[in-house]
């Protein structure tokens, strides 16, 4: 698979992956499936241990991204950000190929197509190699939606699933769910993280917290 090293945050469905090299972590992003889902492969540069966020679709392309040689990353963990089917269609196949530890929030796990090996709650930490990710529970898009935060030396990096996109929060199905998601985003993301935090959504292009912060009043005013 072609992997572009000039990381822009934009990938094309069916196109090459893009890779970002941080001080201790590499982040590869690929668009898979008919809904332009993003899958993210995180690799500890010191140990080669890896974590995959959302085995959304097209398991053969995700497997190609991981690689087939002896030097490929050692996929130890697979996190599903939430229960919607477009985020786990390749979960069973990738689990069978690489046998990673399957991880999700307990409120969404019962609707996933395979039993989870580990449940995570708000404030928990996930470690692989020398990398640690913080779990942020963002209620509203689904009851068990989670984001994962890496505090890099350059800036924080946040993987938001479908809870936050450029332009607003993810879809909700009631005014109450929308209010809950906005409250969690405000308290646990916008009030807690600096403007240079780069975030990686479940579909489409990346953005930063600073670019999206001015939209908060409009998001609240427009409702769900």
C-alpha cells in the first residue's frame, strides 16, 4: 500500500494512506468503506507495538497498511470508538488475522460483533509499547462513545470517533442526547485541551480545537 509521508489530515476513499511521525509515535490514517470511514494505526516507534482505532471496513486494505513482513508493527490492541456498524465491519477479520486485544466502552460493547477483551471507562489509560492514551467518554452520539488522547511532546492528539467533526458534534437522536454531547465536549475537550490540539475524526478531514472553538455558541444555539 502507498503511504504518503506528507500528512495533511485529508485522505481519499480508496486512495493511499497518510502517515505522521511524532517524537515517539507514528500515526497512519486510511479511508475505508462506502462512508469514508477513517481507520488509524498508531505505532510506538521504540517498540513497534501498535494499536488500531476502528476496524471500520475493507480488512484487506487495513491489513496491507499494517504489513506482512517480519518488520511489520505488532498489533496488540484494537479499539472501537462506538457501536455503529460502519465502524466495525472489519473487526472480526482483523481480529482473526492479528489477534489483538479488543477494547470498547461497556455501554456499546454488547452491540459489537465480537466479545471484547477489555472495557474502558472515562479516565482510564491504555498503554502499548511506551505510549499511553487517555480515554475520554463522550456521551450522546452513542451511550458508549469514546475518544482517545495522546499527549505528544509537540501538542495533544485526540481521536474523536464520531463525537466531534470539523463543523460540530456528531449526530444525535434527541435534544437530550445533543445537550449531553455538547456538555461533554465543552467540559472534557474544549475546556480541558489547548487550541493547538489536533483531532482526528471518524470520517473526513482533521482539524484543531482552536479552529473549532469559535463554533461552540452556534452549535448550542442550533440545537440538534
